[in-house]
């Protein structure tokens, strides 16, 4: 059996950025194994709505992504006023501009420091304390 790319047992959530969602949709084995392990351990899957908006193009042809967001252990986190303000402050603090990346970092800080991302450089700049799973 393939070992998961990161130990997730002590975390309460795994946050996906758009690249992580796209990797799932493309049947990336690392993402499949990570999600299976998270399910075994009853770890929540966190999908910031901003990341979902970047990844969704044709839900009828994105079966894996559609299945993930319908699962009971998946939480889609809206960008509400509180998180929008926090994202703006975080972007100002880090000198970056990607709202979706900031929202991913905010969600990961809230639910667990593991982020599945195709862009570890940008996410790492905004949230250097996070554990990144590059896909």
C-alpha cells in the first residue's frame, strides 16, 4: 500500500486549494490516497469556496470533484465578511494579492495546518507555518 504523502492523524482538517482540487479531478494518486486516509481517520476535508470557484469548469465532467464536494465529511467554506476582512489583512501583511490563496490559508489555520496545493510557493509565503502537500 502506498504511504500517504503526509501524516495527517493529528489534524482535524485538510484544506484544498484549487490546484489540489484539479489534481483530484485528474485522478492524482497522491490525492486519492490522502483522501482515503482522511476518510479512515474521520478527518474533515475543507474546501474554501474561492478555491472551488477556481477549479469548477464543467461539473458534469468533473465527477471526482463533484463527488468530493457532496460528501458528508467535506465542508465548503464561504468567503463571508469576517474571512474577507481577514484575507485582506493577510494579503497586506504578506505583500501578496491572491484572495483565494489567502482564504485557503485562513481555512487551514482554523481547521488544521495541512494544505493540498499545486502552488506551495505562494501558499507558503502567506502561511509559512502550514504543512504543504505539493501535487
